[in-house]
C-alpha cells in the first residue's frame, strides 16, 4: 500500500502488523535483535573477565558516581515510557500526539547521551583512558557500544519523524515507527544490565 494512504477513516487495531510488509519488518527485527544480543553478550563476557585488570590505573569503585548513573538510568527509562505513549497514540491514529511523544523520547535520549559523554570526560580526567588498563578498555568498549546504539536510535527515530512529518499514520510507516520503538526498548534493557553488571558491581566490589 502506498505511503500516502490515509487511515483517518479507519485504523486497524494493529497497523504495524496489518500488512505482509509490516509482518516481515517485525520478523526481521527479531532476527536482527538476536545478533545484537549475541554481540552485547560477548562484550559483557569480556568486561566480566577483565574488570579486575586495573593495573596501575584507577578502579571502578574509585571513579564511578552512582548518583550520576542513577540519573542517567531514570532518563533512559523515562524515554522508554514516552515511546510507549507514542505507540499508544499511533494505534489510536493520533499522529500529532505520537510525534510529540517521539520527540520527547529523542530529547531524553539526547540528554542521556550528553551525560554519558560528560561521564567519559570525567573518567579521563581521573586517569582512566581507553588504554590505561584491561578494565578501562573493556569498560569503554561495552558502555561506548551502548552509547553508539543510543546515537543510532536517536538518528533513526528523528529521520522517521522528519520524513513522515506531514504524511499521517499509514500502513507503510506504522511498522517503521513500531520497530524503531522496539529497538529503543532494547537499548533500555541493555542499559539495565550495564547499570547492574558494570556500575553496581563495580561500586560494590
């Protein structure tokens, strides 16, 4: 169905899966997610194996700031909630409301990324460079990989919002918004693991 198809006179209950194309996007996303999960599992395993290899550099407990990381976590979890609100609006054919919630999601994700950059800069000032120790390398690789996924998600959602700014909700773009929202939830889930495995375990010893 053409991208300009107007659903104002009748929206399926699940527009993201109402067409074969939408179903294929949904299936393809889960295949993609399986690969992403495997990749992150590898990085987590590497970090756990190297987290005690601090050498002469600072240890996790010396530099991690739990209040800062907690704020970052709350921002990212809130962004996941706003993306849920956006999908509810999409299913009710409330395109304007959906766009607002998605832009709020982008704003929160950008704030999270800003805090993460600030965090990295602070750690460098504390003497934790990428090549300082095995711990440093594995930490920056894992958390940096997640940050790169956040940036990709922000670009993805923003481009969708810009491209379909005036088209309304169609059976073509609904699956795209839905899959982007699912990707954003995946990023949040990964961060929960990072918060637990990297920061809480790092501070707790």
